[in-house]
DNA sequence: GCCAGAACTCTGG
DNA sequence: CCAGAGTTCTGGC
């Protein structure tokens, strides 16, 4: 698999976006470029990866607007392979409305899994390589806690804040 | 290769 | 508090 990536500054730190010809396969937030590049390579050990900072696809701009709280559109093309179970969970996460959250148990139930699968759902969230586009920050624990986040709990909290303060949220807020 | 234990969980004893 | 349920990964042998 061949992929190109770029790293830019964002409202939440450095933002790395990698994509194949078909779609986005890796998105991460961090502080340290070499560490983020290493993370990308360890997720795709056999891929042919090169850096390309030229004005690539419009996806990076879309993610930056989202992080500034200016856009609620995360319907970007994905090309992130996972196991059958992982892809089911990721699809479930993407169906959570912007600005709201679900517990791991609710996500399991929505997918037709037994509630005892909550932990397996958490594991699938933990191993997703595409932050933001797969909104695993909308998953919380049943006791109200935030559980963990691969890119830092503080960022998870900020992402929820950004979504809550988005101007267009009034209609969905009433449903919750 | 196989098995134990951990990981972004939750429930019931 | 502890174990167990459903999935994947890692580390030890």
C-alpha cells in the first residue's frame, strides 16, 4: 500500500494526516513530529510511506476547520483497514450525531452486540488509527467518566467542548 | 505456536 | 471487591 502524509499546526497541536489514493488512513494529534511519524509507520509497517507537504487533497483543510469549531462535516473518505469487528464498531461511532456522546455499552447495543461486548468495543476504539474522522472521542464510560484516549484525555475533553459549542448544535442538543 | 494477561467496559454476585 | 463476557495484541515460554 502506498500512502503520503503531511504534518501541520492545528488548534490542538501538531496534526498528521496520511492518505492513500482512496482516502484517509491515519490521523493523529501530538507535539512531536518524529514520534508521530513513528506511530504511523508502526501502524502500517509494510506500507510505502512518503511525506508530501504540497497542497494535497482538501481533507487537511476540512480537519483544521473542524478543530477550530468552524465545521461539523467529518464525512471524509476513509481507507483504514480493520478486522470485521473493528469496522463494525467504527461505523457505529460515525453514526453518533455531532455534539453528542454514547457509552461503550450503548454502542455495543446499537450494533446488535450483547452488553458484555462493551469492553471489546473499547478495545476497537483504542486501536483505531484515524482520530477525528472516526469520532472515538464521543464514547464515554457509563459512570460518566471519560475513559482513555489514544491521543490524550485532555484532547478528548477539548474535542467534546468544541462540538458542544458549535453554533449548529441546538437541534441535536434537545434530543439528548 | 500456545497460553496468559492487558486494554479507552460493565454487570451481577 | 471479584469474575466473566467479547475481541485483539503482546510477551513469555
